[in-house]
C-alpha cells in the first residue's frame, strides 16, 4: 500500500527557472520516487489558494520552502497557519522543509526570525544530535544543500533536535511521531542551487557567493533525508 502525501507548495519559482525545474512540488516528487517506500503525491499551491477537499485523507502533509518569510503576515500565510494548526490538532503527520520547518516551529510555540548569522547557501554540514527508529540509513553526520536567511531560534517545548551546527543550531527537529522538519533542502540538486546562487550573487556579496559555489563540489544527503521522511510517515509507534 502506497503512502499518500499531500504537498503544500508555498512558492512559485522564478520565471527563468520554471521550464527546467517546474516547482518544489515536482522536485519532491522526483526525489521521493527514488526511495524504497512507495508513495503517491498530490501537490496544492497554497499561495494560489489551493487546498485538498475535506473528504480527501493523506498519511502526511509536507510544507515546502518559499521565498516568503515564515513570520510574514500575507493573507495566504495566515490561511496556511490556520490550516496546519487544525491538521496538527487532528493528529495528522506534518513534514516541513525550510519555510515549512520555520512555520511549524513558529506555529507550535517556537520562534523563527531573520538570522543574525546572515545567508546560508550551498552545501552545509550538520552534527546529528538524536537517533530514532525511522532514521535509516544511519548517518554520523548530515550534509544538505541550503538557501536561507531566516532560522528557527527557539523550538517548541516538546521538540527534539535532530541536527545542528554552529551556524544553524536547530537545523532539524521532530515532535514525537507527528512532526518532522529540516532547514536544509533534500529536494535541491546542485544545478538548482548554483542557479539560485547566481541569481542572488549581488545580494549575497562576493565572499558568501564564492564560498557557496565552491561548496557545491561536495555531495549531499538529500536522498537519506527523503528516506527518513518516508520512514517517519510509515512508522507506527509501539503501543504502550
């Protein structure tokens, strides 16, 4: 039986990137299709007001990355907040990446804001701070492609840190068996990261841009995180 995943897409790609990369929903579908756990996906662009009808049921809801701020007050963000809080209170499983990671932390009692550390771009390395049954294959460290200037600066009270670095202390977390979030982008590929770096070169400044480009020589563990996500959704906690 395939898992049923609802992808809540929270961005529209820049016009020059759409033909090649379509959107974050499609990026996630390509990534997850390579995982050993079968899943079916339906994408809804919540920026455009798209949501699943009430009679549809999913095994999990994934909130993608976005150029928007998780702490923004745009009407579509307020609508998404209310929708996710309702899903959380119903006990649904929620997955968050970048914007989604920050939005869920904020929604559930944490804090997310513009980071004093500045932009994080390219490949970034994290130390793993926790282990769980669904974290297979096992890694000693985690490497992901990133592109963010906001960060989670305080976690919800019941959250457990999974991955951290000096630059990004709350890079991944989970809340029991219900919420799993990552600041990094498992769905990104090197070419897409390079395209973002080139677009933002002036805003980033030469030092951050050059370091980001050089980091792309390394591999990343996006496929590992994708498998963790699917195992997290499929995981049934032992009965007490």
